C-alpha cells in the first residue's frame, strides 16, 4: 500500500511540474503579440494603435486578394492583396512590386481603424480585361468605405503612386447600418 501511495504522490508532483512549466513558459510555436499589446488588451479585445492613442477592436487579422488583368487579352495577370494588422492599419500588396506592402493611409479618405476588408477585381467589359479593382474597408465605427483603383501595365503600385491610382480616394458608403 505504501508503494502505491508513494507512486501516486510522485505522479501528482510530476503532473504539477509539467503543468506549471506549460503555463509559465510559452510555446515556441505560439502567436507572438505586438509589443504595445498587453495580455489584458488581448483578452478584452482592445489593442492600442499608434502614439496618437488610436484604439481599435481586434477580432482577427484579415486578408483578401483579387487578380487584375487577363493574359488572354494581352493584359498580364496581376495579383493585389490587402490585409489588416492588429492596430487597425490596412495594407495593399501589388505582385508587380514584390515584397512591398503599401499602407492604405496614403489613399485619401481611408479610415484610421480598419477592422475588415475586401479586394475585388472590377468586371471588365465583354471580351476586355479589367484594369481596376475595388477596395472595401469596414471601419471601427461600423461605417464602410470604398475606393476604386486603376493599374497601369508595367507600373507597380507604390506609396507615392497609390493615391493617384485610387483617386479620388475612399468614400463613405451612404446608408451603412451602424
């Protein structure tokens, strides 16, 4: 009987040590939080933005993609992607400018706090390729903003060209149910 009691105590001690180690030491594969975000902010769903004190409700990061162009009509395919970070910033990627994510804050009218987004290639006319895409942003306020952007073959989108490519910029979609 003494051997069983000793084994039970030993097993309980080992189990407790393993659990304590799992709680205290984060997994190497765990998602890392940005420096500005505390555990309390992660749990409550609030993240602080930049030094201006901007706050956004975080749910998850978002990504959307669309293909602009049509190789069959002579306009090479080009992929545009958009994503958000946990601070409410939105970014655009152009496959003609590999490795560069352009902050959408350079487009006039972009909301400060983006919670969700979508990128859609505009429909071309029958038999013609499209050279435009639509970016839709859901702001932290619940309002929806849209901008139509145009691409030029051979001219990648950059921080300095995004405003003119998406002119006149983001506009509020009237009647957003908020």
